[in-house]
C-alpha cells in the first residue's frame, strides 16, 4: 500500500512553471553490505535551485526498486520548482531489520552531502520524506542527525547526517515493545515480523519520540485519525515534544483516513501542504 500511496503523492499535479526534461543519474552507490550495493537515484531539474528532496523508498521497511524515469514523471511538482529529487533505497526486509535500515539512511545522507556539488545540490538544503516505515526513517534522520566524525577513517563518515526539513506520513514514532509485544495492528500484519526481530535493547534508539532535541529538523506530519495499523497517537505524541524543544512542527490530521489517503485528500490538502513545507524550510521558492 505504502508504495502506491507514495506514487500518488508524487504524481498529484499542482500549478507551477513547466520544467524541461530532467537529467537522471541512476544507481549512485553510497555503500555496500554482504557484497551488495546500496544505491540512490538523482533526478536533477533543468534549472536546479540547490534544494533537494530525498524520497525514502520504503514500506514496511521493505525497500523496492522503481525505474527512476517513473519518479522523474511523478516527481514533477518538485522538479518544476527547481528541487532535485533523490530516490533512496535502504537494505530491505526481510533480510535486513529496522536498525540496519535507519543506519543506511544516515549513511546515504552523509554520502549525498559528500557529493552534493557534483549534482548542483546545496548540502544545507536537504529535505527528506517517506510513508509509514519511510516516515519513521525520515523522522529518525530528522531527530538523530549529527555533524559527522572528522577523525573517521572512511571519508563519507566525516560528513553530517543532518537534514533541513522532514515530512512523514503516518509514521511509527515509538517502537518500544514492538519486537516482543507489538500493537495489535502490527501483530496482525502478515509481513512485518522479520524486520522486527532485532535486539529489544535497541528499541529506544529507534523511537523518534525519545530522540527529540532542539537541533532537530522542522517536521510536518500527516496522519489519518482512523489508522488502525499505526494509530494517530504516534504523531500526536511527538508534536508536543517538538514544540517544547522549539522545533517547528505541524500535524495535519486527515479525518476518516486509515493507513493511506485518497487521491482527493492528496490533491486538496496533502500535496499543497507538503510542497509548501519544503519550499519554506529549504528556501526553495
């Protein structure tokens, strides 16, 4: 479901200047594990503004490959406004678990910053977003970003993992007990067991609700008030923490929606708000 919704989110048309054909740089390698390459695609508009938006290709912590030409078409609303679109894939379930996915995203952000000039990207103007597990990983990036390790032996680890803006769709924000006694909706889900078989001691480190600090990225959340898989309390509980820390944040509640939104909700409410958030916090207008 998440992948389909994500495609719809990207595809909803909004008024704006027309863009020429974007340039696609596919399969940029940001790391390896078990002999496999970790990659992202860079889709660069004809007239880049320097701002970039990272789309985490993730649903249920599964990460799928989609032809970047599809995203070049569906991501038109970003490209038309000069934002470079980066489609990020992490090590996927069922082979890899949630901690590994979060680590992959952090590494990818460092790599994007390291090579940013090659693609006309300002590394200080990176946004990130995702749906469900992708939203969780986006929040992890926004709440746990660091400045890198200047003493690291590997060059990529010297770069920051910070982002400048986050948008998360119905994200899990508190994974405590999810490995041992998950909520009813998660327990019933047919494909979520393998990725939740990690050390329970790591649950707090993977719970954005416990990681909020004053230096976090501005965060916009969308959540349906009828979501039975990831209840809206996950978003409602983190927003006051952002407010207390002085971090710009907003929760948009979609009345009657479950774990997914209709094309009308996306067109009328969600896509305009998402785009405005990135334009504001990435200085992308």
